[in-house]
């Protein structure tokens, strides 16, 4: 299971950071798929909406990498990988977000060449 997170620039600012939380449960994907990270939190700096901070709790103890994916434009199923991080990583800073359209993110794990389920 991976986590889809939609991030859009806030219409009205209440603080310097807009926090979006997801409620997810750790679920293994198909046979042999590693578990995806849980407790994914996305923070958008309203003073610089091109800066998005993503953090998570890693529950995959034998993973090879953390994969960060983002959509190109507003198509929620058109993901591209924007980063491959060490398996011990628990955060990522996206400094190239485009808020002319909604952004969707996925945080996945990779183990023995297999990605956590969608």
C-alpha cells in the first residue's frame, strides 16, 4: 500500500505552514510486496508553496530504498519518481512543486526490486 496525498496551495493562510495528515494503516501489498511507510505528513510553506516537506514512519525493516513519486500536472494517476532515498530516510523536501495545479504524492518502499503496493 502506498499513500496518495493531494497537496494544493491553501486559499487562506492561518499560519506559516499548512499541515496535511493522512490516516493510514500498514497493509502489505501483494505477495512479497514490502509494507509502505505509515503516518505520512505533508507540510506546505504558504510563503513558498513550491516547498513541500514530507515525513513518515518507516515500518519496512529490510527495505532497500524509499521512493518518492509525484504527479505531473493534475492527473492523479500519472506518477513519476522524483527521489530514491536511503531505507533509513524518514523525510523528504520537495523544492520544485508546482501549485498551478494540484500535486499528488506517493511514498513507497522498495525491497528486492519490488515496490510497496498502490
